[in-house]
C-alpha cells in the first residue's frame, strides 16, 4: 500500500488513527445524544387498544334502526 490513502474509507481510518482524542470525543457525544434522545421520547405505558368509534347520523325514512345499522356498518 502506498503512503497516501486513496479511497475515502482509507482516509477516514487514517484520520481516526491519527486523531484518537477526537474519535473518543465524537463517540462520547454520540452516546450522550442517544441517552438524551431516549429520555426525551415519550413512552405510553398503557397504549389505547380500543377500536375507533364513529357516530353516524342518517335518515332513511320507512326503515327500521336495525336495518339502517346493518346497511351502514356493513
């Protein structure tokens, strides 16, 4: 391998090996940001699993309420 890295990944690895302190700082920053994000994320301990309910008003003259319910909710 020549002395000058040619690909991007080789340059990143070379820079990381030369600047270990910056790598540690970035890792600690990432860990801190992750912990902060977890603490800021709301958690619903008991999620609402009930079915969505909708009230529908309709007028169909001459029909029974049971027939209307069957026809509307089918």
